[in-house]
C-alpha cells in the first residue's frame, strides 16, 4: 500500500489488516471462493523500513485452491482471481483511507504448481523459512531493513534513531499475528489446532543430529539475499539419509560459489568452508 516516511507503524499495520479483512470478507468473496475452488489461505505479515519511504508493512499470502489457477492451465480463473483481489483491496484503500494503488505495484499474484514434479514441498519449505525468519539481521537490501536488522544496527552503532525505530516496532507488533490461517483450514487439512508459544517452548523437539555447520559458513549464508539459507536447510528436509543430505548440501554450496568440505573427525560431521576453521559448529536437526 502507499506509504511515506514519518507515518506511524501502528496505524499502517491496522490499515493493512483492515483492508485484508475487507478483501476476504462478505458474500461476494464467499461466492468467489465457491466458484473457483478456494480452500483457504495462510497469511504472513512482514515489516521493513527505509529512511526514504518509512515503514512498509505488507502481506505474503499462500492461497490454496482445489483446481489449477494459472495463465497456462486456467487463464480465466487466474485473471478473475487477480482482478477480484485487486478490486476489493483498492476499493477499501481508496474509500476508507483515500490512498490510490499503483497498477504496476501493490498486488502480485504468482501461480505455484502443486504437482509432485514441481517439488511443491521444497517450495513451501523455502517460503515458510523465509517468511517466518523475522529475526534475521539482514533486510532484502541495505536500504530496506527488517526490525531485527534495525535492532542489530542500533546495538552495533549506538544509533538512537535506530533504537527508537525498534521500540516503535515492538509497540506496534504487540499482540499482532505474524502468521495466520484462514478459519477452518487447519481442520480441513487435519493438522490440528495451532500450538501456543508456551506449548511450543515446552515440547521436546526430538530429531537426530545429521551434521553441524561451521559458523563462518552459516554467516555467509545468512548474509545472502537470494534465499540460500532456506535452500540449504531445505536439503536436510528433503533427504532423510545423512550422507545423502550432506552430499546434496555440498553440491548446493558449490553452486552458490561457497565450496565446502566435511570434517568427520568429531562426533558428528561438520560442514565448513574449504579452509581450516577453529569454530565450534551449530547443529542441524
């Protein structure tokens, strides 16, 4: 949505939530869901900030449908979905907040194939890791920073303005949901109710240590803005055999221009850059 430097994050975030509720509410949306087989959605809210244009809260939404909706497989349904979302979003934004949406930017709809050949599991894993990683220190660009990138800079540089920005984010994000599911979707997919933070914290995560990764290598992956970190972790979700996963991980790192080696001298294999390292690795389970 349109925004500018100096605007209050809490107000922008509330505007964002209101427009999404309007877009996905009412009889017209229910009729559209039935006509085009919309099962539900998973919504992730993300916030970045730049000194030029201020706070930028926005949504990433994974919409689930029961039949193909793409320019190739079902062009009519695809463009109807785009038009329905854009029209309702823009109508609310203009009528209630007097903000005009750009035709070029603002709403983007990308079809995601769900057949086995496309590796949809790997895609969703990557999307989930990237959207859920709100704690990352690095924004997509040096200009657009995530809240925890701002916090990192405040601690590193002692910048009072950065500290105030992070405090504003803490206040605005209080009781806001970063990730939410449409009503009834979890039950429909038979995955049970969402666990609370306390329940997650008290769980025994289990798992088996497959390998450790040297901190120097991990920092290089975190700093990249091409999804390398999510791709690397997805390798271990896709391959259950230890040595197979490690082999694929090494191949991925090589393709990224980060040649790595495996040190088998410890209790568990350690993946590190192709040079000596004295750091103690972090485990991957």
